[in-house]
C-alpha cells in the first residue's frame, strides 16, 4: 500500500508511524513495490507482535560474572525487546571450562533468564571454536582421539610415500568414540546440571565449525591429504573398486585426484552419521535441536575438504545454520554458496527455519539499514534465528585483537534494537514461506567446482536458483553441472564454455517472471530478487544511493522507488472470484488445442442457438446433458453444459459444424476454477492471475494498518466499478473516477481488513480471434470487446492519502 504524506514527503509506517515511507498495494501479479526491500504477499501478513524476537545475542561470558552482572546484562537486553540468549564461553572467560563453578554459573543464567521472562536460552558446545574438543580435553583424556589424516609426502630421498599425520589440537570427529567423549565432557554435563530447563527454556545447542578436515598445520608441504578413520580403506575399496593408497600415489605423481570424489562421499556419510545425526538425535530426545554451522562453506574446495560434502552433513542438523561474518555491501561479494548450502539443508528438513550467525567481525559502526538488509537476506534463504555477538564486556578483545562488535548496551544506539527485533520477526515469518520453484538448479559435486562464481552470476542477473546434491533428482527447467572447464545443462545435454555463453544460448530463452529494470529497460545488477510460491516477493537493494527503477512482471512495468539499503514491507491481497473463469474455444481449421497443468474438473459449454454445436473432445463427441448455469443471464439460456474431468496434458476440441460458432455466441467455452496463460490452464490459486476470460465479481482482501494521517484511500481499479469495505463496513460504491473513498476518522491509525470488490464486463467470454477475421466488416474489428478496455488486473493498486 502506498502512503502519501500530506506534507509531501515519504513516510514509513509499520506498527507505528515513522519518517520516510510509501507503502504500495501493488498489482498482485504486475506490481512490486517501493524502497530497497519490497515484499508482496497474497495473504495478509501475520500479526507479529506476539512472536518471539528471533535475534539471539551470543552472550560471550568473560571474567567471572556474578548474579548481579548477569542480571544487569540480561535486563539490558530485555529492555530492548530481546528474549533469547546464548551462553557462550569465549576469549576472556574466567571460569574453568566445564568446571562445577562454570556449570553453577550456567544454572544461574538460566534461572535469571527465566525470572526476567526470556523465552529461549541456547547453549554453546565449545570454548571458542572449532567445536569438538571440549577445550582440548578430549585429546587430553585419550591422545588416540586426536584428528588423523592420511597423506602422500616426499621422503628425504625424494621418494613418494604414504604417511599418517596427526593434529593434536583437534579431535577426530569421524571416530564414534571421540565424539562420545566430546559429548560426555560437554553435552552430558550440561544435561545433568540444567535438566529442569532442557527442552523448555533451553531450546538447543549451537555447534561452531566442527570439522572433518582439520589437517595438521605441519603437513602443508604434503602432496595429498585426506581425512582418515578406521575402515576408510576398506570402504573406499567397496565404493571405488580400487586401492586408496595406490590412487593417492597416482594422484601425487600426475597432479590429479582420482580418489577425491569417493573419499569426500565416504567422509560426508561418516561425518553426518557419527557427529551431526548423533548429536541431533541426542538433542531431540531431550526436546531440543542441534543448530550452528559448518566450517568454510563459501568455496566448494574448502567446504568439501572440511566436511566431505556440506549438503549431506548440514541436513542432519535439526536446525541447520550458516555463518556470514563479512556483511558485504556489494551483491557480488555475498557468500552465495554459504546461503545456498543453508537453504538446501533447511528445505531438506521441511523448510521449518534455520539459523544464521551474523556480523561477528563488525565493523562496530554498521548502520541499522545494513543490519536489517542482512537479516532479510538470511530470511530469504530460510533462516529464522539471527545470532549476534554480545560480550558482557570487551576484555576478550585483549586476545581477539583484529575485530570488535557488540550488540549490547555498550552501543549508544542499542535501544533501537527493539525496532530491529520487531522487523526481524516479520523477516523470520518469510523464512518459512514456500519459495517459488527456481529456474535453475545447480549440482554440487563431490569434487571442487567454481560454484561460487556461477551462483554470483545467476544472482546478479536475477535468475532464481538452488543447490542440488549429487544424488538429488532435478525439478527445475535448467539443471547445471560444472564439468571441468564447461557448464553442462542436464536437461538439454548442451554444454557451454562459460557463463556469458550459457546466458546467451540458454538462460535468456526462459526470461524471468519478475525483472527489475532501469528506465531504459536494462536489467539492474545490484538487487537480489526472491519470489515465493504464493506470489509474494522480496527485493533487496545493494546500492547505497536512492533511485527509481521499474518492476516488470506479466507485461506490466511499474516505477519503484528504491532507497539505499532500505526495507519496505507490503501486505498483499487474497483475490477471490465468485464465478468460473472462461476460455473460449478459438477454433483454427476446426480445432482448438489446449493444455492442462494437472488433473482438473471443468464444464464444456455448448451453444444451442442458432444451431446446436457439434463438438468432439479428444476424438469423442460430447453433448450437453444439463442446462447452463455458468454463464451470465442473457447468455446461459442459449447454452447447455457438460461436466468433464480433464487429465494433465494436451487436449483438443474439434468442431464439426463451424457455422454454429459466432463472434458473440461461441460454439464452445471451457468454464472452471482455472487460471489461463495462453493455451495452458492451471488451477486457480486465489492470486488474481490468468483471469483472461473472466466475467463476474472479483474480491481482494488484505489486513493492514491505516496510517494515522490518512484521510483517503484511492484505488486504480482498471476502470472497473468497485466497492470498498473497511472492517466489514461498506465505504460506498464507485462506478467512475475518481475511485476514492474517505476513511472514517476513528479508523485512522488502526489495523483493519481492507476489501475491494470489483465487477467486470462479460467481454472476456468472447475471446479475441473471432474479431480478427480477414475480409469481415470493419465494425467487427473496430467495435470488438477488449479493444479499448484494459485487461483485468489481478489486484487494484491502492494509495493512502
């Protein structure tokens, strides 16, 4: 909904008016919105006031804080609207790690958090990171639990040899006994001490960069390095059919990696079962989730080395997460592979949400608009919990000297975290919405590939995408597989030397259902576009300058004012119809072919005047067996109808007596609850799309807050007569411009249901081709329906003034 400030400026209004905003209710299919982030939704936005604030401060516990210090810290967070907290042992920590004194402190934190009304507490499973060593005590208890890797090295004489290396500073998370030791020293101790809180106040455990590829820093000169576990060589023999050591030596001699894909597959399977699934199951037994993120998600070479395969491992996290600490201001610098990895795992677990660790290395003066946009980016990829660093004080930076950030009252602006939290609630609600099926799926192989560059190019060019694991079946029109120096499309089998060639010869043929353009119609390369299955969309701007751009969708092109990194939230419309949609059988050479996207029921309406239409459906003659009830009065009396079940696929209507087909008395009409796109019919989804032949009433509904200063609501009805309802009460009917209604003063500033009902003409029933007959009287074309009127727009654009 667009809001016009009477003073002439823009005004942004969420739950209370704030400066700078226009809210547009844009055409549901044809319009997007204003400002840097635009969200269109066909359903009313949920009321977020009672939802849990999804911001989770990572409460770095430094020193030995007493109850007074903890209470003060938590109270400061609560005053800013924050109700979640993570207990985070980190640099500057003053307790003995996992000591009785530390566990007592954790119990006190939980008790104080519960007393203050916190909704969730999260545990961190390590001292600093990477997770898996219990602050090195796993290896201290049993040195055999140290991480091992099998390498190819050169002997002093220059001979290649297989050697076993060890990293005494990291545990072997491929060893079930080492993982059990880690859990006994960490998880079981927390469970014993905090038993009353597990599964209630304590929602889960956060693991930070566990790794299956933490090689010894002393092994950097080795030619080949692979993770090792007991039984690896036997497993490799079964999978690859060859000897692992021989393949490693061959790879070292030929600068190749014949072993790589098989080893990564085995490591991914082992890591996911021995570590991720085991701890997820342990958490589930106690009513909790395992969350956190893997190591080095941003390049496939590093991600495969550390995890075997990140998609396979992360999907075993019950609340999968990602780590984005750099917060780039350039669209090209976004960690697309990181976000794609997170979204893959989140969707594999039912799209029920995920976690994102954000802003960890600052800088500490990032503006709120940047913080906000980053939260929305994480939400676009399915994350609905946002973890941010919140040390009790800065003493840890005497150790961690390279960066600093603090989402605490140490920041003078911290009080505004309340506003950020309220907005983050809405972002979180979009995280779990079903995303629209992407145009492109990108295969993530077991061997390194330049996925980062490909995903960057797709994102910059506004092509929607998601990742596929090697074994996944594809479901999108384009499935890309990076093989050597080429990009191969699995659907067509075609290969392309580089991305420009791929774009020119394949992607450009598909276009985009939504396209953000400049004034000249050129694609904008600094916005991110996310579309959802219900027709809503999110647009993120990566420009630091305000500008006017254009949203192109379904043939419409609408100006959009994008602010620097700004965020705009639009309620959306549910669009209901009270009559069937119509598709005239526009016969050519006696036939009309059409396609049905999925099985559906329909009515075939057959003319009985001036003569009965004789029509075949898929080769079988059909006859009306009941009076017509679908058409409007004055037409229905002249037709009969036949109920049919249309199967998915192509169908053909054939007319035997063309003389029964007249411009204003079509011989055959298909009627039903469908959306039409050319010759294709699909089930109607209450979105206003595809009502090409519709004749009847259209009701669009949304819930929103009416600005306190608003006195009028204006609607672009597409020239159709309309009636406005607010809170169920009619504001009056309008048959011609101005389509404007005065808002009762008592409704200003309140949330209300807005309903607009429009009535169409019957012109769509007659189609278009019957009026384009060569040699016909001029009037047939000049006076044709739809010749001077607008197509039915899915939703009326509305403006508060």
